[in-house]
């Protein structure tokens, strides 16, 4: 399972349970940031392979 997905799932579970809300928000933002970076790197790799 990808790291970004694990971070987002943990963040959502913490938010739903109301435990450590600030930590949950932080995990969500980190998960989203990792997702965006991995998408950009994947697109760059795909573009480099096609040229």
C-alpha cells in the first residue's frame, strides 16, 4: 500500500474519532503532499520514457 494512502487513511480515522485533531490534519496534508509529488515524478518518468 502506498505511503500517501496510509497517511491519508490514518488522518481521516483520527479526525472521525476526534482524537489528536491537529495531528490528523498534519497527516492529511503530508499524505496529500506525498501524493502530489509522486504524481509529478510519475508523469516526468513517463514523459522521459516516451522521448
